[in-house]
């Protein structure tokens, strides 16, 4: 299991809640910091992920890893899967509020113009995203689960997190479809007990998360 944190986050901060929960569920968990606080061009960070996954596979003897990522960390592994050989090495890819189609939040471009190339890459309509989301968005190999919230204030609109692909290996989850009163926001999402339930549902079964799964409605707030 490899955890991939989001932009401007440390792996420790990002996974303070979910990592112990995954360990308690029986998973061997690895995480790493990448890309100058995740600000480097995303293809460069994806190459770091490739090298880290290879190291994990070498150390454990496993044939594949599961990847759970937050924000950029939920989207960036798709570049590894699609262009850097990850399709044969990733079993489940679970994205928590991932920036799959970027954001229209103007603060993303403002930051990117100064200190954050990855913010430019994550701006809706970027050349990077056009390449990443060219057909097929979800290459055969992993099972894909996307978990997002209507209250995402960073990845705007929240629907930009969703992916296109066959239901046999892709499930898009909107938290409020099952728990209408949930108020989880972008940064809260990795610490949300509701998100944790969906992550474990995706990891504990063959295929992506079960679209019919009925979680216990609890909020991160």
C-alpha cells in the first residue's frame, strides 16, 4: 500500500488518521514526500512515484501495490499508470478528492505562476491535463475508485474529480449521495471517517468500490 499526499502537504500530516486505520485493517503502508512539497511538474513527480513503487515491490516481494492518494496525489498516479509502466504494477488506485480534470479555482494558477509548476498542471484546461485525460482516461490494469465531496472548495467544480471508464473497474463516489448531510471539505477528506469507509470498501473487495455500499454516515467535522 502506497499513500500519495496532496500539494503542499507532508505525508505525515496528510495521512495522520488514515494510515493507522489502514494498518489496523491489516495493510502494510508506505508513504513518501515528493516533488519539492508536491510543487514540481507532475510528470517529474510521477517518475518519483514509479521509483518508489519499484522499491516497495522489491522490498516486499509483492507483484502489485494499492495506491491511495489525496488531491494531486489521487491524480498524479494516473500519469504513472498511463505513461510510466504502472498499469501492470497497480492493483487499486483510490483517489480522494483528486484533481483529475483540474480546477477552475483562480488561486491555483496564481500560485503556479510563481512557485508551483504542479499548480499550473492542475489548472483546468492545462496541456498536462489534456494529455493525461486523452482517451482512455482509465487504462486497463488497475481498479479505479474516485471519492469526492460536493463541498470541495479546492477542486472546483467537484465533478472534475470524476473519471470516465467502464463500471467493471471504475466507481465514482460522491459522499453526499449516501450521506446528504456530510460536510467534508477538501483538506478534511483524508481524515474523514466516511472517506475511510469508502477506501476500505474499495480495497477489501475485488474490483473498485461497490456503488451500492451503504456506509455509516459520520462527518469529518
